[in-house]
């Protein structure tokens, strides 16, 4: 009779330990999910993904204005 009580206590401790491991894994997964969500939000809102100006296009437009513009525009530039 004494051994069955000890076996039940051991099984109960193992079950509690397994449940605790599951809870820890769920919490860890949630923390990683939240961290990744914040990282994606920050990237989308604050990191530059492309240059602010297209210098090549501006250069071409300037040269086109010089070649095809009026005499007044050419002299001003």
C-alpha cells in the first residue's frame, strides 16, 4: 500500500512537470511572436527601404530641360 502512494506521487510530479514544460514553451513562443511582431512593425515604419530621391531620374530631367528647354531656362541653369 505504501508503494502505490509513492508511485502515485511520482506520477503526479511527472505530470505537473510536463504541464509546466508545456506552459513554459507556450510563454516562450508568445514572447518570440511578440518580439518578431515588433521587429516587423519597426522595419515597416522606420527603416528606409529605398533612397529618398532618384538621382538618376533627376539628372536626366535636368539634362533634358537644358537640351530641350527655352533659351531663358538654359541661361538660368
